[in-house]
C-alpha cells in the first residue's frame, strides 16, 4: 500500500502552502514539551515522597 492509498481522500483535497508548513511550531518546541512532561512525571513527583526517618 502506498502512502497516497493509505490517506483518507479528504486529506488529499486539502490545499496547503509552504507558509502553512513554515508557521508551525518547530521541532525544538515539541521536544521541550516532551522533556518537561517526562521531568515532571518522573522526577518532580518523586521529590514529594522523600521523607527523612
């Protein structure tokens, strides 16, 4: 199956311009979202449970 065959026909009818593609957020922006999520999930939460005995 080719990529064109796997796409919904409605997507093929959408007209996009180069400026639409360039105006989207950069890869760096998305990378920072994921990094912040992982940091808050795995490191920030653990710091709340550290208790001295």
